[in-house]
């Protein structure tokens, strides 16, 4: 196994310099891709489907009880 390490991973004391202002994190300005799923719509569809299934199974239970 090699003793080589990925840059900036782990700590070995003096190998990691203090961060400068140019290395400060920048805000995420990425826009969602057009093919990305709309999670709110997907979650809403799942909740609606489950509600419909519960109502159907309840109706079957009452009908054949």
C-alpha cells in the first residue's frame, strides 16, 4: 500500500496550510438541469396514490366484512 495521500485530505500537521481568502467557499449558483425531477411533485403524487389505495382497501374491507 502506498503512503501517498490525496491533496487536502486528512491531516499531517504542517502539510495543511492555513486557508486563504481565495479558498473561501463560494455560494452555489448552479441551476437545476431541465431533466431533473421535481421532487415536490413526485412526493405529492406518492402521497395522493397512497391515500387513494387506503380509501380503496377501506371500501373493500367494509364491503366484504
